[in-house]
C-alpha cells in the first residue's frame, strides 16, 4: 500500500496541484491530500507538510508566492547555495527546508524564464548563458530530482514509516536523420553542386567515395541504419528516430522524400524503430508547414505521428508546444540546449508540460536530453576520448538520482566517416556504460581491447578493406 501525506495550503491552485502531483506522484511515488483547513491538518496522523505563510511546529516549506499567482511576470528567484546545494527561492534561514522547492521546481519545469523577454541567437533560440541554471553554473545538475531527494530525506527523518517508490536509472537514446544519405538519391542539380564543391576544395577522398557509392560498389557512409538496429538489439535499449521530411531549404537539406528508395527507408525505419517527426526549420514558425510534414510522414508510414523533436532545437514557448499539441503530438524530445550539455529544465526524466498561458497541465510529455553529440565536438571542442569522459560525468549525475539519461545523436555521427571518425566507438561505450554493473564490465573489457589495436594494424585493415571494395557485392541501402 502506498504511503500518504497531508499538505496544508491556504490556497489550492492549478500550479500547486501540478507540481505536487509530479513530485509526490511521479518521483516519490506516494499519495497526498491537500487541505485548506488548518485544524484538519493539525489533527491528522499522516506525515505533514505546511506549505503556507502560517507558522507552525510542523515541517514547513515557506511559499514564495509563485504558485498562487496567474500570468507571467518577472520574479525574484532568490538564488543561494546552501549546504553545497544550489537553491532557488531561498527564503527561510535556519529552517529544515530553507527554500521554496515547489516553486523552484515549477519555475524550471515550466520554462517560466523562456516566456519572458530574452536575446535570441541567430536562429531564434534561447541560449544556456541566459538561463538561471547557466548563469549560476548548475546546468549539469539534475537539481529538481536533487531537491526532491533532499525533501524525501527530511520527511523520512521525521516520519520513519514513510516509504517511497524506488526509481530506476534508464537511458533514452534518440537519433535525428537530418540527411539520410551522403551521396545517393540526390537530384542532378544537388549532385552536380556537391561534386563541384568537392573538386574545388580538393576533397579527393569524398570524390572517390562519391564514385564508389553511386556505382553501388560501396555503402553510403550515412546509411548507418543497420548499425543502429544491431547496436540497440545488442544492448536491449529501445531507440527513437526523428526524420526530417520537410522541403529543401538552406537549413533543411535532407534527400527528397518522394523517391521510392527514400520512402522505402522511411517505412523501414518506422517498422524497426519508434519513428517521430523532425519538423523542418521552416515548420518551427509555421503551423501549416508543420501539419503538412506530419501528414506527409504519416501517409508514408501508415502510422499516427505522436513524437517530435525540433530541427536546430528551435524550441520557443509557448508557440512550439501549442502547435505540436494541435497536431496530435504527445511526446516532444527538444528539451535541451544547443550550445551546452546539461539539463535545460533542471531535470533528467520525462515530465508533463504545464501551459502557463492557459494555466493547466497538458497531455504533452517532455523528454529532456543531457547532451547532443555535435555540441560536445563543435562547441566544447572535445575529441572522442574527452567526449566519453564528459558523457560519463553526465551519466553519473543522472544515475545518482535514478533518472533518465536522454541523448541526441545523428545517423551521420555514427558513420565513422570524415569528421566523425571514432565517434561510433563513443556511442557503443556510452550504451555499455548504461548497462547494469555486471553487464557493463563485460562490454568495457571488450571495448578496451578494441581500442588497444595499434595504428599500423588499423592502417593494414583499412588498406585491405579498400582492396575488397572492388570485389564486394553491390550494396543495397537500408530498407530496400
């Protein structure tokens, strides 16, 4: 039987109900009842929390007032670092819980600060350095779960019979398909322009690869879909794939969707994985374009499209989520920063979106991710080995709160081709690190052995593979 607690509040609002439902129902796993009758509260035998401006001998969380308000206005977030913990809405020196962790959690989860005016980047995005977690340097901390863990410890010290639901660490790998193939299935104009660019920049390896791939003597390097299927079967981790199906533009450069080969790929991805929409750059600002792309994907797969992630991570509040919900999207995976790894909403687990405009919890589930691989490589300038250390560091933080480790990769970053040499290895090790300890050790030993192959041996293997290319069977793209 679930434990139960009672909470006293002078006012019960949709904001308060939302955050209490999430903290106690989803994270801690206890039931609660809330009362505005102080005598009922005092006479109860249940574990108690006084969430009011009224002082008492019971465990008290002093409200900041945010959860009793309506609308969106600038608020004083009252940052403090207390006992090594980053706190928001700090308001009660000397108390067992000296900050309003309910308001703090609500502020971060709802992305309250992103409804307020801010200086957008060139793509209209909210950057990490403008966020409160970035400014106070706790972006890489899943603070909401840390706060809830702190609250639970305080409650259990006072009420020893309280039992919580044990959360388990999970990994949630996701892959975007921005460009399905490097060389094949492009129209003549794009093929000619790409080839010309390679000639003028003297990229001889790409010129040779283009010839080999288009003559079907070599597999297209971005055709990593068999690997994606096999690696997730190997580790038994389900993966979500998001396909960019918008019309060609400066920022939307996928292969035309309407060829039989590309339609075959999309159908195969839908059959093998959980496939969602990757709304185009244009669709981020256009409800009509979003509808068109969702209908386009659904007509090819024959399935309802319910998952989404914004291309370029162009997530804007509240418009993006309003448009997605209007088109039947139930799960969005855009909650993360383009420029830094970490936890944009201060949390490492899925949670329901609360609509500040309409003051209500919605049916949309938000899935945060901890990092995007290109951020590690291009923004932080990490090589594969250093990237693995950063991933391990982030995963350790998520494991410490038994959270969900969301990751964002692309089909081309798993190619081991060009700029992504050795990054497939990073992906393999990342998945192995997410296994339970015994399984993890087995895969760790295997991967260490593979990386100890010396460089001359690698060169010999590569030379032999080049020789075999001309005698290999003709390569067929995934799904064909």
